[in-house]
């Protein structure tokens, strides 16, 4: 039988450790306690080695994630405005149907529902919640997968779907984590919340909380009540699945989950929950078309020319 020659240096030392630990785990001459201790030590060594490999892979992926300057620009991007020679506004070109609003123009119920449901330790972490990540991995291993991403990680995916990706792979998760840490560096917590709420899609060509409030309830985001706020935040788990227009029963159940989370996190009383949970969702639904301006046909042609000339 050929002799296995271990690697040199630190590799030799690691080889000997692993060999000793696994020998103790299977050798019948060792006591059960010794086997357990050796097995645990072996797993710890393998875990540390795996973590080191992940960290090294993460360092390699850093150049393939958005830069800090790119992230800072995402919050201040402005629409293009088409103006005639005499100064009249003919059209506004926006990549999506959205009206950006500050946190002071968003109902506090929306913010409380969002944090309570999606990331209740939002103000305590710096982009990644290690406890939530470990819990998410553990649940996935037992066949009960749940989201382990923070609001910042979700924002990373939504702002940079091409750079980060959406497939459930280790590469996507590492890129998402790196981008989330960069976002936390570039933005304040207030700016992260504001950017998140203004960039989330809500179906029917409604992007951001302001257009969602106007589309589903015909009111500005600032005037949303607790039930309306919980209904919109409930959609974030799956906009089509929890669409209150087409799936009102699912939407109501999910809305009540959001309200229950608000009770759990101390931003809604149990008495209010008991009073509100049986109330139906009352929509005032009206999709909001984009404003076309006084010269829509001219604007369409100019936009096509601009895209051909300079790209989208």
C-alpha cells in the first residue's frame, strides 16, 4: 500500500491534526468522550478552513461588486427632462414610474411595519445580521427555508440585479454581502430606509412607496394608515402572490402577519391588533400611467433617437 505523504509546512500540521481527530473518532480503543471531543475539534478545524476559503473568495469578488461612488450615485439619479427652445417642458424621461419621497413624507406606520417584519435589528447591524444568517442557514438545512437577508442586503439585490444577481448561489450571497457593507458605508440608516422604500416594485408599473400608495389606495404615502401600510409591506414577500387586487385572501393573511410582527416588536398594541385583524382590505385601486407631457409623439421619437445615439 502506498504511503500517503502529507504536505509541508502549515499544511503538514493541519494534516496531522485532522488525521489525529478522525482517527480518535473511529478508533474503538478511544473512549466515547475522547471521540466526541476529537470529532468536535475536527469539525472546528474544517469550519475554520471553510470560513477562510469563503473570506478569500470574497476578497476576489470585491472588484466585481459596485463601487462606493456608484452606490452613492444610485440615490441621487434624476430623470431626464425634454425642454423646448422656448423653455417649455415637453416630457420627463424616467427609467421607471416612481416619485421619490423623503422619510418625512412617508407614514411612520410604513417604516415601523417594514423594520418589524423584514429586519428588526436594522439599527444594530452594519449590513449583515450574523444571527439571522446562521438561523436562515439552519432552517434551510432542515427543509424550512426562510429569508435571512437584511434590508441592506435586499436593497443591494434590488439596486444591482446584474452585478449581484438573483440566483441562489454562494457567489451571489457573497456579492450581496459585500455590496450591503458598502451601502452601509456610503449611506446613513435613514438614507438606506429612504432608498429602499423608494425603489421597491409594487406591480402595475408602480415603483416606490409613493406610487404604490397612490395606485392601491389613491392617497400619498404620508397618509397611509396602519392597515394600508401593513398591506403594502406584506407585498414585499411576494408581490404577485400577495397581490391584494387578485389575491385578497392571501394578502389579508400576510397583512395580519405583518401586524402581528409589529405587536411582537412593540410598535403596535395587542388591543389594536385584536381590533384590526378582522378588518378587510379596502382598496381604492387605480393604476397610474406615466405622464406623457404635451407632445407625446415627439417625445417618443426623441427618446428613441437619444437611445440610438447615446444608449439607454
